[in-house]
């Protein structure tokens, strides 16, 4: 390709970014955000205003990883392995921070979500491939979220065919009828219920010396089951749908490169809270269920088993946390998928779209919700195989997703002045190698059990 052609393509790319950023600033101002935070700065609380202006993507993307599938994984980790494998949770949290920051930076620099930038950078074919992969993997996870809502309802005697549809209608109404900031505010309030798991971890009265030691010092698994638990914990903490969501949501929130300083704080806080809550769940189960020799299959089993060991109050807290986590993720995962579907076909993708007219973004969200509620509500359907298959797809997609993020973050035509540093690229390859090693261990363990 000639130098003139390359120069023309680079100039065209930067022009698109410039136009995109101008549109972002305009929309941001129209929403009243700029004026609102100008008043905060005038009151002498500029740092607080700057942080509040970007708060949301990191917290919601991080905390939604503590969904029913995540709670089940952390519960099984503590129940089956005690304190021994706790270190994988802090290790996964570090990777979560790294790749969430990378995804937000790409979204801020390009003004496009994950599928949207793949479609632009590598063509429509790869965009459709990303959509199909995320759709197939995410649907089982969405079913898991509504299964969590049903499990929480069953703890107080509400059948699945009642709780799941009601939750689906309420969540759909909030997402479709609400504005971006109203939806975000409700989701942040719901996410606060996850703090109940921290209380649960304390009520379990664990051996804190063992908790600290095993959280910092890695101990290798003694069998294949242990390797599966490590890979599952990594996969549930660093889920592909979470990486896709945080990038698309940051774009929808109009996060720009200039906002990244404070958005990093949001991402780090959200990721650390995710790790702390996951650790609290594993610790609560290690201190009670593992000590009693109890085995569980899912999060509702853990909640029920805690009653005779840690008291009815701990069971209530665990069940309430499960409900809050399920409601949060039942909104976030379909949103992540709807963003990807709309981006994949070049349609608008935003929570501020006019809901009075047909929008593919909203139609995708409602369609996914109705399908998942139907699967969970009807008896006799193979829910567990569906969820298991989706997690296998997630495990396969995770290395592909993080490699794509790495390649995009080092592309000067996309990133401009926000290009990742050499040190960041080296750290990224090290992390990708660790992820591939964990997924490989899972595959070899699975094949060894055949």
C-alpha cells in the first residue's frame, strides 16, 4: 500500500474519531451532565464532581460478575476446597482490573463498543462472528440470572413461574422506559445489596489467619477438580460479556479520553468490590460448609445449607444477596448482548433511544428476556446443560476476547493518543498467557475425566 494511501486512511480514521468525540460532547451537554458538574466544581468539590461524572461502568460491570453463576462458583470453591484455593480470587481480580481498564480505554478512544470496533477494524464477517459467539454464550448466562431469581423466590415459597416473569416485566420496563441515568441509578442501588455477602463472610467466623495466608500465597490443586475450580473462578470473574458490556456502556455514557483519569478509579473500585464479595462468599462457605463436609450444586443449595451452620440470619442475607445479584445481572447481561447485536448490524445502541418507536436495541433486550424467562419458568427443560454449555463457550471465547482487546489497544489508527504503552502491552501478553494456561488446564482436566 502506498504512503499516500496509508496517510489518507489514517487521516480518515482520525477524522471519524474527531467527529465521534464532537457528537459525544454535544450529547453529554444536552443531557445536562456538563452543567450539573460545573455547579459541583463551582462549589469547590471538583474532584468529587469529576468522579461522580464517570461513576457507573466500572461498578456495574464489576459487580454484575458476582451473578448467580459467580456466586455458585465462589460457593463451590469454598465448600469443596476450603481456604486452599482462595488466592485465585485476588489473582482474577487483578486481571479484571487490567482488562476492564483496557476495554474502557478502547471505548473512550474509538467511541464504539467491542463488536462495533471489531466490525469497523476487521470487517462485517468478524463482527457477525463476535455477535453470534456472544449471543450463544450469553443466553445461557441470562437463563442463569433468572434461575437465580427463581431460587431466591423459592427460599420464601414463591414458585419460579411467578417470580421469573414478574422480574422480567419489571426489568424490561425500567430499561425500555427509563432514561440512561435513571436506569443507571436503579442498577447502582440494586448492586448495593451485594454488600450483604461481606456481612455473611464475617458472620461465618472464619480463621482469619488462614484466609489472609491462602489469599496471598498460591497453593496448587491436588486433583483435576481443583484445576476446574480455578479455571471456573477465572472465567466467572473475567467474563467475556462483562468485557463487552463495560466498553459499550462507557461509550453510551459518553466517557472520553479526557475522563479516563477518574474512570480508572471507578473501574478499580468496582473490580476490587467484585473480588472482596467473591472472597467473602468463598470464605463463608469454607468456614461453615467445608468444615461440616457439606456438598452443594448451586447458590440456593449454599443458602439453605447455611441455616443450621451459621443461623437463619445468614441464610436470609445470602438469599437477599442472591436476589440482588440476580436482578442486577438479569439487566446487565441482556444489555451487554443487546449492545453487541445492535453494534453488529450497525444499528443505534443506547439507553437514551426513543422507546416510542421500534429500536432493534430494545427489541433484542426484550427478546432475550422473554426467551430466558420462558426457559426458566417451564418445567422439564434442560436448564443445567444449557448453562453449562454457555460457560464452556465463555471459556473458549475469553482468550479470543482478551487477545482482540490487546490488538485493538495497540492500534494507533483506533487509539490515537490513547495508545497503550510498551509496559502495558507486555503485561497484557503475560496475563493472556496465564488465562490460556488456566483454560488449557480446564480442558485437560475435563478430557482426563472422560
